[in-house]
DNA sequence: CACAAGGTACGATGCAAGTCGTACCCAGGA
DNA sequence: TCCTGGGTACGACTTGCATCGTACCTTGTG
C-alpha cells in the first residue's frame, strides 16, 4: 500500500465532499483536534479514542483523506495522520477557523 | 400551518445540521443564489427551477429551514424564502463568504 | 363557481452511509 | 521466532436520505 494514495490535489478538493465529511461529529472531532494542536502534528488513528470499532475508525479516516482534509503516511508499523492545514486554508479560507470557533463554543 | 414553525433560534443552530444541509448540491445552490442576491430578497421555491419533482423541492426547503439557513413565510398563495443572513453570519462567521467564493470559482 | 398555480403530506423505493465482526497483513520487540 | 499492536479488507446489516407519484389544500383569478 503506497503512501500517496487517495489524496486529492488542493485544486481537486470538492466542497460537497468536504462538507459531507465534516457533517459527521466523529470526523469533525478529528479535524478539530488536529486544528487545535500544533502545526504539523502527526497522530495515529487510535490516539483519538473514537467510541467505535476499529473498522469504523478506518472508514472515517478514509473519508477524511479522500475529501482532502488529512494526509496519511506510513511510519513504521503505524499510519500517521496530519491535517492538510495550508491546502485547506488556501482552498476554503476560514473553514478551519469556523470549526475551531464552534468547538470553543461547546467547551467553556 | 403557522408561519413561525421549524425555525431554530440562532443559538440553537447546529453545525452538523448546517453542514449536512449544505453538503447537497441542490440545497447549496439555493443558499448560494440567495447569498449572491440582494439583502432581504424573498423568492418562491419554484423560482429556483430545481431539476427535481415538487415533493423533492419541499423536502430540500424543509431541510434548509430546519437547519436555520432560510426563513419561510406565507404570502398569499405562495411561500417566500429568505436567507437568514445576519443570523448565519453571527453564528458561523465566514460561512457564506466560503460558499460565494466556491461558487465564483465554478463560473468564470 | 370552477380552475389553475404553488406547496404540503404521505407512502414507497432505491441507494448510500455508519456500524460491526472477522480475518488478515505488516512492522517491532521479547 | 513468535506474538502483539496498529490498520486494512471484506461482507453483512441497519438506518437514513434523495427521489418520486399521488392526493390534497389554499389562494387568487377568469
């Protein structure tokens, strides 16, 4: 399984797919946590502790990857996920700020 | 059927519902057309000429209304739809600009 | 009044999405 | 070398969504 697979170019990212990906609360949580963390942070899928089975976690991360929101690369026996921050900001300006603002609204 | 029905307050608008509503291309088109038009513009459902049956149009406008994106009021024998511009901008700053920018990208 | 126009309500259908269990793979460490 | 941990692949199930036809309601108009 090659590293560069299912990662659309910034120009190929579709707003419909991005919005559909972010409509799911679990996927939105992943993106929000990455956006709230430091630039370039790489985390494993399991580090998010999503309350679903392993196969479901894989499904959600594939959806995020194919929408262009995250990048996944193999590193050793793990698969690290990073937020495609600059590409998202260039293609959909203000989107990440929107998610962070909404997140801050729910944890006082 | 009363006018004020299924219209959430700005504080009750849920990002998940809003994103799910905007993930559909037909619904996104309605919001984008309203956002591109003048402030306070009121249009009938049929004026958008969506390429689906009447019952489907009703379904899409209900989804938009329940997400809080549009307001529908009875006027004569029609039901006028207006964009809840200020509420959206207050609750999700930059969202409408995002939709307009994406729309401009697709019509040169 | 009768009729057309704009919408809604209801039920049905087909398809996509979220979820899971199981089996499997691959890299690292005991 | 075997085993464990992190992920994936596949198939199955269930729910939700978009779509439609039909019937119905309401308002305005000829």
